[in-house]
């Protein structure tokens, strides 16, 4: 068991990948937790840059 296994409580999503559409607070939070559970996460965003407001 390596460090990432310990952080995720031993759960391993071997060979699993996820595409998260949207880099807002919900998308990034989801990506963070999926990554901690062992998933390979890719986040895509349609907007070209940051917005001045939420």
C-alpha cells in the first residue's frame, strides 16, 4: 500500500479515468476528491479565461 492508497482509505480505481466538464467550484471539488480516490481526472472548461465575477 502506497501513500495514495492510505489517503484514499485503500480504495483504488485502477485504470479508471474521469472527464469533468466545467472548472467551476463544483467541478474542481469533484476532480479533487475523485483524484484522492485514485481516479485519473481530466478537467475541461469552455471559457477561454478567468471571469471577473463568480
